[in-house]
């Protein structure tokens, strides 16, 4: 047996190529776009129906309406009630889910190729003809309210809710997409039905299919089921964002007496998906706090031992989503942790990252890319993103090159653009008696009652 040489680390494997099926397009007279990719490795098909019915166009007073509507689609459609819909899905051995984010609702199915006809029947039924029976709306609404109420005292939930409100105010982004218990409690059956009529329309919808299909035959099958879908709904525009974070420069405390840890957040307004500086921001964020070896995590976790993990992220939405730095730290080092994160922000705006940092950040963004396309379902989801955000067909094929094109000066400029302390909000959920004196050194502290986020 050959002896293993342990004197040097193994060489890295060659970068895996990104192999994507070519997607053909068809468009029905009612405006429904169909995108089809052939992948015959397995006798399966993944479907994604993207409808422009996101929470980003819902009044904060009824936050959670988009999510609740998506949850109700399969709880009765056509002449079948919820039990019959579940039995139907079980008979064909398919899976179905529907989820609503800020920008769209996506209906997902996975089926054997031999059951494609039946799967399309099911998909069309839930998308076009949900019944929204009063009893089902009441049951599912109450389930959602109970879920939200269970979260009302969770520090992570309070921090996320409080930061969204502090950044966006009364904009729909100022409430989590699942809503609040109070908002969901106020949703009536008529509102769900109206939302479906107004926002679920062929004119702004895209049907994605990837797997063992014949594109021309699939287009024929889809046309038979969706040709009568009303196509008049226009694509809504997100409400105008504030030009800066609603409470930029504020230090906010949500008091949670007795907490042994503090949930800390620093946030502001970031970028939209497809923005000209998207890839500069992606690389900058990877260096700052987007991966394990990032500056923020190595500082707070590895060097100081204050947390199990600290990170930063940019949520890329149709309109400018939030930038957020987050960590849970020991109560006694709350203000010091905030100062350490802000110091990393300032350092990145003043000092170019090292060559090693650039290589690590770019590798983190690109080497795992093929994993996001390993299955028909993952490919369908990535193509659904292109439809949601109006991205070019070659977006993923150019992804690596665009990451590699980012230079160190680009990173500094991106950091200066989004990490200025005057544009950010600092928020803490923790024991006010312990942490407030330290927070006061960072600026005037405003206490926000937990009732504000219920």
C-alpha cells in the first residue's frame, strides 16, 4: 500500500464546470411564459410556477397576506376539499409546496416523468381554481397566528422585526413577509380571494420545467391547462423606498430583562437584485461577514470568543433589500461587540483587502456554484430567479467571470457606499439594565417596547 504523504496539504481539485441545459421559451396568448430545459439523467420533472404575488406589495396592516394565500392554495381547489387534494397528490407520488417571499410566490412540484400529466393538472387546479373555503381560511389563519405568537418573545425574531421596522418604517419591507399575529388575525377570506384575483395572473407569470421532457410536447400540455388563465394583471411596482434607513444613526434597545445574551443587529438599506454593483457587493460582503473566515466572524468568534457566529448579508430583492450584520453575544460585551463590528466596517472602507482575502472570498462565491445546479429542482429554482428579477439568460453562466472581475478598489468603494455609520441602525435585544449604559456611549438610546412588534 502506498504511504500517504502528510508533509504537505493535498492540491485543490480543478474548478468544476457549470453545465446547464439550454432553456427553450414559449409564450401563450394570455402572456404566460414557459421556460423548458431538458435533463434526462433521471425520469423526473421539476416544475416552478412563478407569480408576481409577493409581500413587497402588501400593506403592512395586512402583512402576511401573500404568505397565507400561498399556504391556502392546496387546501381546496375546484371541487376538492383539503383531504381530497392531499389524496390526489399522494396517488401521483408528487410533491408540492408554495412559498411567498417579498417579490413573488413560487409554486413548486416534483414528479416522475410518467405522472407529468397528472402533476400539471394538480398545478393548474391550485393556481387557477383555489376555493378558499371559510373553514379552511380560519383553520390555516389560526395556525399561522399561533406560530407567530410563539415567536413573539424570541430574541432573534424580535431583533429581525425591530430592525426591519427601523430601516423601512411603514414600507412593506418594514414587516417580515410572514406578517405579525395582529396583522394575520385581521385577514378575512374576502381579502385572500381578492389578493388571488388581483395578483395571480398569466400576464406576469412564468412556468419553468426542467427534467425528462420533450419541450414541444410540454408546451402543448401547458397550453391545454393554462390557456384560459386571465392574463390582464400588470406587474406591480414596489412602493417607493425611503432614501435612507428610517432611523439611520439610531441606537435602539428592546429590553428583555434577565437575558444572558444580547441579539445585536446593525443594518441599513442595501442593493436590489441585478444592480450594477451587485458583484462588487457580493465580494465585499464575503470578506466582511459572508463566510466563516470573514473578518467579522474571525474577530468576534475566533479572536474574542464572544459568540458562536457573527455574519453579514445583503438581501437582494426587486427593490433595495436590507444589509444586516448579526450576532448573539454575551450580555456583558454587548456594546464592545457592536464597536468591534463597526471597526471592521471602517477598516474595510479604508484598507484594501489582502490578496488572500480576495482569493478566499471569490472561491467561496464560485467553487460551490455547481452544487446549486446538481438536480433538476435546483436548476428550475435558479431559472425561476431569473424570471422573478428579470435577469438575463446568461446570468449564471457569467456569474464566475463577474466575481473574478472584482478588484480590491471595487471592494473599498462598495464598503464606503453601504457601511457608513451615519446610514446604519444599531439594535439590541437584551437586558436593558445591563447593556444600556454601554450603548449610550454609541449614541442616544431609544427603547422600543416589544408590543410594537406583535
